[in-house]
């Protein structure tokens, strides 16, 4: 039970699921369901986060008689009757299985990048006495939508930045730190911050969302998954008074005499700040500090991002000079950079970098911070995530199960037992048990309470890494722009 916080898994389902054990056809001995993204904002999904759910909630013995008692009392009061709760079923799982869940889960490896409309994992019951367990746990399984969608959103932004670095710079050295997670305060809870922050770290190494770090250590074997640097906030600038801004910055450079520091510079006048404070008053100090490995990261934090970032670079370029890289683009000295942390999403990073490129500036001059848009401006519909029953065994016979609503063909579900194949880079879900087990990408990860396969963050990152055969994100972003005009 350790590590689980001893919480009651019988309370992990929607209320109506407590009543479902009485609703399957008589003779049902197994239920098989699958999870997919039925399309949505992004053309693919980075599969991530199921391992956290399995380890955190479902592995090992998870049912005790105290939990059954607690649930029995809670549901008697909640439904106003003791006839809904399946006390017998849970007692059976406790006694027959020692409190371990009779489920089998097969999933695509974490970090896989899979086009939407394909199976990502399957769940089936393994004991004919309790076939209802498969969909009882839908609620908690479907919550994988969140880490999966954040990892996807973050990876899309990595593809965009990658493309501009390729076009305007000599190397990709800055890519792992090009999008920093500023989102801790903008998410709904500490657990969500930990999960969403972890999902971002599948693609990048920069984060201020500290909650993600212990999660990745504990559940993905990563002792230190993300990094940050000392940085100012407005209070540490403005508490010095309007006339004290220079002193606030001087204090910062003295307090951290080497290494990178970030200074939010729009408290009063970002233009004057770049030109007079950084460019004149503290110019020599910044250059001197660079000799001990100091890097100054200037953070504008308001205004129209493409315009503001470009203008900051122009002013800083005049004051500190620029070099021209092999692709013919301007680069500030290596000890001056800009971080834009306001208004950043997959919709805006491209326009900022496009504007820089059009004015002869390398993408390597700037990094980004993203908060709410990265971790919170997503929902289960962003990638249209769903968990549906596709197969059951009833009276000893395997039957195909599906839905196909006339009111929305997009909600049609797949049929039968599923496999995921990939032939020449093309992913395809094979229905009706017709898949070849040797080619199936779905891996058994959980059976009867035991975790069968775990992935380290390192493996997840390697699998999610950008590749030359990547799905073209620009075709899709252009499509999105077209649609929003119409
Ligand atoms: N952090 C890079 C390190 C972090 C932050 C966190 C909300 C940082 C700022 C920075 O440079 O400026 C939460 C806003 C900013």
C-alpha cells in the first residue's frame, strides 16, 4: 500500500459506475475496452502518463475490508439505498485475488508518437465473476488524457522551435531549454501541476513547476528531470522603487555572481530598460560578469509578443553588438538572451520566431516561458479522448461491441479485439482480432495487480524525440489558421 497514500480505489469512479455491475447481459464473463484519441487539435498524440496512474492507484493489493466498508456506507447514503453498491463483487476481489485487480492492460510504449484515431491501450477483465471491473476503472484510466495532451502540446511547440532553429541557426544546442514551464500557479491543483509539468519534461528540460520533479523521480526513475536558474519577479524589482530599478538589477547580478540569471524588465519601461539600464548603466557589469560564466536573460512580460521580442533584440544588439551565424542570421553575444514568458502557446511561438527570421534574427536569441496555455488550456476534447467497450464474452462467445450514433459518426467506436500495427511508418489499428500478435505494438503492462513493464523518463524521452520522418506540424498549423479565418 505504501506510496498510494492508502486511498480507496472504489471511490475512483463516477457514481453511475457503481450501478453498472447489474446492467451487463446475463452470461457476460469478460469486458474488453480500448482508449483512443478520436482526432482533435493536434494530428498525433504523445502517449504518456498511464504508468503514473497504474503505479499510483492500481498496482499491488488495493482493496481492503475497511475500504469496502467505507464505500458501502458512502454509497448507501449517496444513493439513498444499499441496493446499488456491489459489496459481494468487491469482497470477491478481496478474498479471491487478495485485493488485486483482475485486469489486463496492454498499452503502446510511453513516449510513442501515434497519429490520432488509433488504439493507445486496451483493458480487459481477467476473472469471469467480475467482468464489470474493466469499465469501473474507466474514470481513472481516461484521466491519462491530461498528461498525454500536455506532452503533445509541448512537443508541437518543440517541432516549431526546431524548424526555426534549423532555418536560422548553426546548431540545436538551445532546443532542450527553449520552452520553460511557468505553469505551476495556473493549474487547478498541485497533483495536476505535477502530472502536467512531468508531461512537458518529456520534451524539454526547463521547468519552474517543482511538483513535477518528485513525480518523475518516483514514477519514472528520473532523479532530476528538470532544471531552472535564479530569476527575478516583479516584486523583487519593484520593491526597490521606480528609481531603484537599476539597483535592483545590480543587486541581482551581485547576488548571483556567475551562471545565468533572468531579469524581468518591463516593470516600468522595457525600451528604456534595454537601452539605458542594460545597454548603458549596467553594460560593463554584464560584460565583466560574463567572464565568470555569467549570462543575462532579459524577460519582457507585456505587449504584443512578436513586436516586443524583436524590438528588445534590436535595442540589445545596438548596445552589445551581434555576430552573424553560418545561415546569415544575427546572434547576440552568448551572454545575453531574451525569454518571452507572456502570451506563449503553440499558436504564438511560430509568429514570434517568424517575425525574428523576417528581420534577420536567429531563433537562438530567444527562449519561451509558458504557463496556463501549456498546462491548463487543454481539456479531454483537445484530443477527443475516449474509452469504449469493443468486445465482450457472453455465454462463452466472443462478441463485437460498438457504438455508431446517427447524430455523430465521429463518435463511432472500433470493434472487437484490437492491435496496433506500424508498416513503413504508417500506424494502423487492426480490429476484430485480425491483428498479428507478432506485429502488435501494444505491450502488456499490467495483469492482476502486477506491473509487467515500466519505462524510465530517459526511455520515454528517447521515444518521443523529434525525428526526420516526423508528422509535418506546419501543414496542420496552416490548416488551423485557414479554419479560423473561415
Ligand atoms: N519563472 C528562466 C527561469 C524561470 C517564472 C515562473 C511564472 C523564469 C521565470 C525566468 O527565466 O524568467 C512562474 C513566471 C515566471
